[in-house]
């Protein structure tokens, strides 16, 4: 039970410290979250602001402090990690962090791993590390690569193991060394085979060799053969016990083996099972562990993973499903309230037993737990396993639809649009076969959201319309409202504002029938955004006020009984107000709402919303003309998102972090961030297309220009224009022309005018095209004028460099006037 697990952890830690037990307990609860232990509420700073990175940082510091106190009581502390190649990224970060601690303590961190660890870390970007954890890179200087033993080293190992022989026959030594081929494990196991065959006779003081039997010894050519030979020499009791233990895995428990032996056709008593385990321990096939996770059970581990595998392979195929089923039942019983912690292990055993339904159910539990502990890739894998097990079970369509809906959302969150779209299409067919119209509608909605992120607005409109039409048939109000909202957004992007208003108004009209307060907020926000875009200031202010009024209603406490739900709803409304005020150009008002929302989201530990609010606050500061203050906000948002695994959000965050870094003339860093965005967005197997890609390329172009990489800037600028022309947004195209004008301004005069499609362009032509588009924007907020001043400023700078000083000063003065009117800082 969780309480027992907590008490064990607290007792273990308290034994090494003089700290008050209550304080140790608080620390243990925080540390437990790193490994997914579901203990009682964690201990966080007094202000209650505990984001995922804060929890990790706090837990890391507690662990480091624990080892510091342990080291203070010992001459030296050794921390040993086995099989690091199986460790997740979070565990590797902890080792990096501990590397900082050992530099000042009598402490040795020893890790055993396969070489694949290093290639995996390079691939994920962890080996080169972040600014926060760079130690692992330096530790690679202390890597000891364990190569095959030389012949001399193998002979020395034989001498060490057979040291009780008065004389080691040369032919015996040669036999062992030649067959082992430098593998020390082979050497050890081969000698054990010779002992068990009676070729080598062991004794207390001295061993003997039966020289006459050496020619008759048949040595298997591979380590698996040697191990199999050892298994063949076991008694039937020992062999059956070892085989059933191997079904559990390399780590197993004595009470589980007792349970399995008692269920055998020829039952084996508990005392006989324990005797068999002791005999196997004496043969050094397995070893007991001091710690156990199940009360009353002794934990054992096979000496080597290969031995466990060979033992498992020796189990008859027809018997394996029965044994796996027994293991799954035993683990389910032992796990009790903590079954979610072992759900994936139990599910695998049920799967191996052919019990598809309980396996699918447990994989779903494991997936949900992985999501709760911010491991979306792991959760995705478990959802896929669950769906695969149910694929031929038509009677479980409801479960399939639930899993498909969750999986689609999870894939979209990771920026895996191709897989998300495929999942929603499969969901639609599943719902169609089952006659579930509501799920059909939700599948169309999911597909529409993917198409929105890809900038496929016509397809988005089509999918949202399908959802809307289906939902009307069964009066599924929530699906109808969401469908209308997506239609409104699609119409707005397609430059059909009247149709957008109609769809958003329909959504608002029905929102009161949906028992979710955020639905009404989203409807009001959509109407407000439309009015901002089409330049109707009075209506914009009206809907902003309605959102303010909604906060008053939420704060009255008449909608929610749970305080956390109320805070979450208020935070969402305030975030929307911050976002809309950014669009409206009221940055101080936006900051007021966003800071309040941030505090509330942190209070309810909503990490995804924390990161988005930090990002929106960064946008507030950057748009206001303070990029240097925006940079840390973007970085904080990225830190939270990296911890929670929401990869898609990082594309937005890095894009505008790149913009802010450009403004601060940190061009090399900007290029690094923006290239990561472009690489992910142009991954055809993952994203295909992203609606913000033109903007990312525009900032990348400026980063290249800042470093005087003119050819790279030209290629990037052309790509910016190409992508902007594919969109229907004049703001993107205006931005693209301004950037391209800056690029042409860096080209030698001999390359101008520049041929583009059927026309020729000089820098001033591009700037003029940008201004023309910006003056056509009817938005009530200051976007048009803000972008105009940026274009005027860039154009003025170009004119100055060309020696047309008066013309350049006029443009820069005009830009400064605009900046003064809308209370913005000029670019540096």
C-alpha cells in the first residue's frame, strides 16, 4: 500500500540523517514523484507554486543533500547503477546532477551500460546536455570500455578461479581460454559446468582435476549452450523452480515462485521451493536482494540476463501462457491499491498469457499513469498496445473509441500530426461500424484540429462541418458547439468573417446547454477575436467585458463546489483575456490577466497551462518591445514543456524565442532554436506542414542575416515567401516581403534586381509590397501599425546604408512616430 511504501522510504532515509522525521517525510514525498510513486500530497514551497521543473529541481536537490549527509558519515560512498542503457531521460539527468555533487565529496558514481547509451543520448540531445546539466559530458572522459579479455587476461582469470588447484593442467587452461573467446562470463560458467560434471572436484582446502575425463568433455561453442548445459544438470525440482522464476523476468520474488509451484500438476511445497532457491543460490545462478517491494517476499535476481533468457527459453511453449497468467494474477493481488504502478508489467504477462482483455485494460491504466507522470511517448506506446489487443474484439468498440480519442490527442500534443490524423480516421471508421454518431463527430473534430495546426483550413472547415452535421442528428450539443467554433476559426482564416461570426454566434447560443464553463469562454473569445480581426472596436470591448463578467460569476462560487476546479476555470478565462488583449494591443492589461492566471495555474499544478501562460506573457513583453525580458519567460515555458513532454508547444515557444534573440542580436542562438523548429515542422513523417512555418522561416532568415550568411538568408527568405503565399493571411505575406527586402538589401548590386517568378524586385519594391498589404488590414488592434513601423524602420535602415540619408531618416522618424502612438519601444 502507498502508506507502507512511504514509511519504508522515510525509514531508509531517516537512518542516514539527523533531520526531523516530519521533514524527511516531506522530502520523501517529493522525491517519490520522480519514480511515479503515488504517495500523499508532496511537499512544496510555501507559496504552493510547484511546476514540473520545480518539483524535479527540488527532488534533485533533496537527493543530492541526502548523499551529502551520507558521505559526511562515511569515508567514501559508492553509488552503483546497473543497466543504464535502459534508463529514461529523467534518470540520466539525475546522474548528471549527482555528477556536480561528487566533485566536492568522497563519492564514486559507477554506472554499467552498453555502448548504445551514448549513441542514444547524442540522438536525443542529452549527451551534449543543457546549460543546467553539463556534467555527463565531462564524465564521458572517465568511461572505461570493457573489451573482450586478451588471452593473457583470460588465463589470469582461470588461474584466479582455479587457485585451489595445486597445479592447473595446461590442456585444461587452454580448453577454457580457447572456447571463452575473451568472454569472462563464459569462463566462469564453463568452469561451473566442469565442476558439475565432476571433471573438477571442489573441496574446502584444495581442488582436484580428473585428467582422464578431459578428453571426453564436450564443450558447447556458445555461452547459451554452456548455460543450457548447466540447466540440464539441475534436479527436476531446481529446474522447475528456475524456469518458473524466469517467466517473471530477471528480478522475481520467492512467494511468487511458491505460488506457481503449488499450482503445478505435481504441487511443490513452500519448503521445497525455498530449498530449491537456496540450492540455485549456492550454484550462483541467482542472488538474493536486500530490499523488496512486496511485504513478506524475498526478492531475487538472476546472475545474468542471458541466464534468465536461456531458462525462459527452456520452458515448453504450451506451458508459458499458464505461467504468465499465474504471474499476472499474483502481481495483481500483491499490488493492491498500487496496481497502477505495476500495470504495464502485469499487462505484459496477461498479454503473454493470451488474456487480451485484461491486458488491454491494464495497458490503458499504464498509459494514463504515464501521462500523469509526464511521459507521453511511453503513454502512446501503451495506448497502441491496448488498441492492438482489442483490434479484433468488435464487442469492445466503446473501449476502442475511448482509446483512439485519447491517443489522437496525445499524438497531436507531441506534434505527431500524421499519426494523429490516421488515428482519428480509424476512430471514425470504428464509430461508423458501431453506429456511434457522437464518436463519429468527435473523430471529425479531432481531424479538424490536426488540419488547423497544419494550416489546411479548407479541409479543416470540411471536417468541422461533418462533425456539426452528425452531431445535430443526435443532439450532441458539445460536439455541435466545438464544430461551430472550429468552423468559425476556419472561415476567419479563409477571409470569410461574416460566416465566421455566424458560426461563432451559433456556438455561443448553444454553449449554455453544455455543462462546461470553458465552452462559453471559448465562444466569447472566438467572437472577440473575430471582431478584433475585422476592425470593430465597440464589439471587441463588449466581448472583453463579457469575459470579465464571467470571471465575477465564477468567483461567486455558484458554479463550482471544488475550489481547484473554480481556480482552473478562472485561470483559463484570464488567460484568454490576456491573449485577446495582446491582439488588441493593450499589453499592460494583458500582463495583469496573465500574471493572475499563472499564479492560479501553478496553484492547481496544471503544467501544460503554466507553460502556455508563460509563453503568452513572453509574447506580451516581446510585442511591447522588450525582447530581453521576454527571453527568460520563453525559456521558462520551454523548461516546463520539456519536463511534461508536450513537444508541439515547443515549436511556438522556440519560434518566438528566436525572434526575441534576433532583437537582442544573439543571432547564433536564434539560428539554433529556429533550425530545431524548422527541422521538426518539415518532418514529413511526423508533421508534414505547420501553419506557423512561414513565420519561423522569417525569423531564421533574419538570424542568418545577422551573421552575414547571405546565401543561407536568401534561400530561407525565398522559402518564407513561398510558404506565406500558400496561406491566406496578409500579415504573414507582409512579414515575408519585409524580410525578403532585408535579404535583397544585403546582395551585391550586380545581383539586383532579383528575378522572382515573372517579376524583378529591388529591396524597396519588397518593402513597398509589405507596407501596401499592412495598410489593408482592418484590425482594431495595433498589429497593422506595429508591423508598419517595423517595415518602415527596415526600409529606412536600407536607405541609410545606400547613402540616401534624408529619405532614410524620414522613414525612421515615421516609424518612431508610430511607435510613440501605440506606446512601443523601437527596435534596437
